[in-house]
């Protein structure tokens, strides 16, 4: 008989992402293990799994949940 | 000796999210199993794990990667 519970990798999936700022030189890591992103002022407030916070100015360019990446670009 | 490989629930973590549109009546599900979100026009183009696409008008209000939820609100 199969277990009534989800497989462990479903129950324990960790989906924190890295948030990058796109710059002319490439992508600059702003904060990793991010679990919450909310608009604040002219950008976003990021909070990670350890309670660390960072603010990044700009707008979201791309969210890739398979690669666990969020790219923010400077607002034009 | 411990395995050199990541634990299976790390390797297999599935991080698709549900995208909701915030309305006066509550939250309306736009698309589930979303893996990619990119700005397009006056909103965002969503793509899910099965290649389904949807466009949602508005701006991102909240991204909660622990609850696998992205909330879009109508632009003011």
C-alpha cells in the first residue's frame, strides 16, 4: 500500500531563489535564499530564509523558477 | 561515508508557483505550475511546466516562494 503522504522531495522542496541586478557588466547578485519579494518604493524589498533583507531598485525583468533566479533591471 | 550527491529532495525540488490576480472579491487563479514570468505589455507573460501560457495584466504585488504563490494586482 502506498503512503498517503507526499513524497519527501515534494514536502521538503526548497524554493529560495537568487536575486540578481542586471547591469552593463552582467548580473550582480543582490541576495540569495530569497523567499519573499514585495514592491517597495522604486524597487523591491527582498527577504531571505535567514531573515536578511535587501532593497533592490528597478523592475522585474525575469523570474525563472526552474533555475531559482529572479532578475531585476534598472527602471528605464 | 556520506553520499557526494545532494539529497533527493534537493535535486528534485519542484518550484513551480501558482499565479493569482488580486481582485476585489479575493484572489483569482490565473495559471498554476508556472516556471517563467516575464514582463510583456502592460503585465506579464506566464509559462508553466506544460508549456501553457497566459498573460496577466497588472504588476507584481507579492512573490512568496515558500508558499509557491505570486500575486499580481491591477496597475493603479
